[in-house]
C-alpha cells in the first residue's frame, strides 16, 4: 500500500498524463445549470464518468434527473450504453444527490498499466455525454416549465 503522499503523487501524475493524452477543455462544471456537473472519477478498483445533480432543492434536483431519465432511450441508443441512473444517491458525506454514471471495473490509478485504458474510457464516454448534453441542453435546462 502507498503512503498518503505517494498516493497523491501518483494521482497527480495520472491526471497530468491524462491531460497530455487528451489536451482539451471538458464541459465538466460549465453546464450553465447550478449544481449540475460532469465528473471523472478513478480509484484503485474502477473508473467512472458521472453526471452529478447536487441541487439543494430536492424538487429541482429530481426535476433535472427526470428530464435526463425521459431521454434515457435516446442517450443509450445514440450516445452511451450501460448507464446507471440513481435518483437518490448518498455521498460519503451523507448528502443526497442524483447521479448517472458509467464505469469500468478492474482498473485503477495506482496501476500504470491500466492508465491508457482509463484515459480512453474517460475520453470516449465523457465526449459522448457532452455531445448528448450539447444536443439536449435546452430541454434539460427547462425545468421551470414543469
């Protein structure tokens, strides 16, 4: 097992290597929707590409989630398969959010042999989610009409 400092160093190396392989600006937090973001996640067991909806108002959070859920067939047929939709996901902090994600198991940041696999997984899936979002963002943003 790595020390905390060693683990942090490896994580930094991982993210720098990812940015060098795919040097582009990702949408991530720039969705123009408060508390609605795209995220990359990696630990020593899996890699994930996520959409987190963390709005303080449960009503708004669920409304955004249900907008995405209404587009699920289009999303899975045209953009990305094997997504997990969870309306009420509890973070380690105890906070309830809504989360949609896809994951790749058996990879990790501490195994440099899996980095290229993770980088390609991140690029392919985040790009697909961004293309979906850019096509349907007006529909997704329009929760006030519900």
